[in-house]
């Protein structure tokens, strides 16, 4: 069974840092690009970051560029999101999501599956 | 303000048909595939439609997708109470170099 399990969320003060992890199983992790998507309480979905299978291509949403860093360890089947200089508006459930088709171009791909999410709360 | 525009809410009676629109531009929907996601209350999003109009395995054929120009639509026929959820459209945006989502549409089955 394909599975994604996020961890590392919690309460952090404004200006602080947090590192999220996403453990993948049930598929060849090194063949797939991965994404982070977040959802603020009561709000819609917002894409955060993309990383290709070999880490050669990385994209960030403007809202997190320069503060967040996406990375992966294919040997450990794990995806990470290092979040620095956290702000109240970064409070959200963070989901990791795999691309749907490892052979399709990233622009015409999709997110499937999604993890269950991990909550990050930025507050003093 | 979301890059893709969806109606905030739609409602319809059981067994009826409803459509949810998603409007974008030439840099996203007009040039790339559209995907739809369903988010049941308290759950993670789930893929509903991919590549404009394709149904993932296991998804009911009561769901269908279409695209024309810079707009896309999700149609749900034979509405059931379990279809009550938030629905999101998404597409890659060539100008922003990232994925963009619609603001989401809350479906209420009356």
C-alpha cells in the first residue's frame, strides 16, 4: 500500500524554526517527485514546494521563498521541509503529496496520494 | 485571492446533478492539465479527476471533468449525501512556476 506519513509539526514561536518529515512507503520513492501543500485553519489549499526525484529541480511558492527549504533522502525514503523565520500566517496543516505519474512532465502531473498532514502552529 | 476562481459554495438536492466551475488564465488552465481534489470534512484531500477529465481507479463514474480554453468544470451526477465535501481545482502555472489552486467550493447536498 502506498503511504505517506508526515511528522514534526507542533507549536513554535514567531521567528522560530521547525523541520517537517514525510516518510514514504509502498512505492519506489526515488522515482517520484514530491510536493508540500498546506492548509491554514478554515482556509483552502496552498502549494508550498516541489522537488524532483533527483533533487535537481526545486520550486517554492513566493510566500515561503527564502525561508523554507525542501529536501529529500532517497536512501531513507523521506521528504523534508525545513521552515525558518516562521510567521503566524504559516500556521497550517502541512501535507506531503506524491506526483501521480513518475513518467509524466511535472506541469501535467497531479498529486496522488496525500499524507494525513501535520499541524504547525506559529504563536507566542 | 486564489489564482484559480471557483464559486465558494454550491448546493443541490439528492439524485440531481451539479457542476463546479474553475476559471484561470493562459498561464495555467489554458496551457496545462487541470486536476480536481475532494476533501471530506476533517480528512486529507483526495484525487478526484486528473489530466482534465480522467478518473482515477476507484472513483465513482458519477464524477466527470471537462476543460475548454482557460476554464474547467467538475460535474457530479446522482448526488449523494456522502458527496458533501470541499472541492478544489488545481493546475501548474507557467508564469509563477508553481502549482495554483482554486479557493475551493463547498458542496451541500440538500
